[in-house]
């Protein structure tokens, strides 16, 4: 049994669950659902997207002190119609023409994203989200509805095109995170897997719903597995339906990943986007005040902390606790600190052996959030109260 919460006479300590926001389907310029005409579903909004829709995400990121992950679809950012070379990437195939989506808004928004890179992370969702065979839409871009991969050569074509679209718009480098379109995915088949291809392109972090994926082998742990250097994390169902515009937040959400779609956070009138995102910010901030969770600052922190939350063990040891991390894998993706939340009746100074405190944030009500970086080669931390250890 993994112990994630310990209570002593004068303090409580937890390995909190991360809470992190991933927003899917960012990147479309046209919002309408075109699936009845073999076009993408897009965001389901009845208007075009605009700079204000990205500004809303930055507003939310600032409220949360979080670098939000945007799972982006980039075909409508094509400045040169390069996607004519990849007929399976769009509904127009070899006659692809993106002229209606080319305008001053492209550079204006690209410049905005570059300047706000510390608030918004570009993640991979797809080139066109779907897969087209002779103009017929097939769900989805990288796997079919039964979880079978598209041909590896075709997947690489799409990923290379995604990278070229980023380059066209000055939005590189290639992402480290991926959300499978329509959650059609597979794992567990090693070097023949999608993860093997993703790792070639530098992807380290992936979230999906495991029960929807084709599993050639079961996940290594509940809610968590890894393959070819890619760390797969299980997320919950989306908090609200994908096409609910300006969605009202539910009463509560749970981690590790809070999955939303772009339209959920936007208003039909762009200058009112702030009203929508403010409500979601209030919900997430309130949830993170609880002792068992916290707002992860970015993708790497969320994925790392979820591994600690799932696999590390807390043990009482003298005037403090031991954090045993020996069950965690050796992965480049796990480079972030371990987060601890401590609630004390009387605040004291804490020390750590086997690592170093990177940050200590006073959250009020006697709660402090510590970020601790393990020393190289260390697998156990001893976190103790300084005054008591000296006695």
C-alpha cells in the first residue's frame, strides 16, 4: 500500500495530486463543425477564432500561475499550402488551399504566442485531427477507431508536417507533449508502438484514457505507464462536452489532468472571454487549496509529481518523514522536483537530506508547498523539522 498522507501530533504531510490544465483543439481559425461535409469537427463554435481567444488562455494561465498546455491543430496555420503534399492530412487532399485563413492575424497571433511562451506551452494534437482517404474523413489522425495505428510512414509524414508548420510561423521547437486526437491510441507493443515514433520527434509526455486505447500489454501501474521513453498518464473524462461553448464549470474537478476543449473557455463574443475563464480559474484555485492537491506549474511538473504521488511512499521516521522514491523509473521525463504539502499548527523550519528545497510557498492557513529536487543518484529523501533534529 502506498502511503501519500501522514499525520503526526503537530503536522500533516502529503504527496499531493497535481492538478494541471490541458486545453485541446487550440489552433483552428474557423470554428464551425464541418464533419457533415467530410471536414474536421474543429471547435464547434459558430464564429472564427481570433487573438482574443489566445489572450483568454494567457489570462487564465496568469491566474493559475501555470504554463497551460495547448494541444494544437495546425493545418489552418499553413502559409504555403505545403499540406498538398500529404493528401491524408486534410479534407481537400492534393488540392489543399488555405488562402481564407491567411491574413495579418497569423503573424499577430504567432508574435503573441512567442511573447507569452512562459504562460502557454504548444503541445501536439495533430495536423488536421482526422485522417482522409480519397477525401473521406476517418477518425482519427494517428489511430483508427479500433486503436490500430495508421501506417508508420504516414504518421511520420504528419509529424514532420506539424514541425514544418511550426517553423513557418516561428513557433518551434517541436513539442514534448501529445494528446491523441479523439483519444484513439495504443500502447504496450514496444518498438512497434506509436510511442517509439513519438520519441523520435522528442515527445516525452502523453495523456489519454487508457480504457479507450488498444493495450498490447497492460499499463505498468494504475493510471501510469511508460514506453520508449514516453511517459503516459491517464486522465479523466473531459470536465464538460467538447462543443459546449462558454461552459459553466462543474462543482469540482480532480487531477492529475483537467481536460478541456478550447470552446469550453470561450464566449461567442470574444471580448467576453474573460467572464468564462474567470469562473474556471476560481474553481481550480479553490480546489488546489485542499491539502491533497496543488496546481502544477507545467507539464513536466505534473507528470513527474503524478509519478511521485502514485509510486513514492511516505514513512514516519523520527522527527520527520522519509520519502522513498525507489519505485520510480529512470526516465528523462522525470527531471522535476517532488512536491510536498505540509500543514502545521506552528510553522517551523524544515530541512531535507538527500535533496534540496527549491521553493517553499506559504499558502496560508498553516499550509506550505515545498518543491524538493533529489540529489543525483538519490532515491530517498529525509524531510525533518530542523529544531527537533538538533535536540
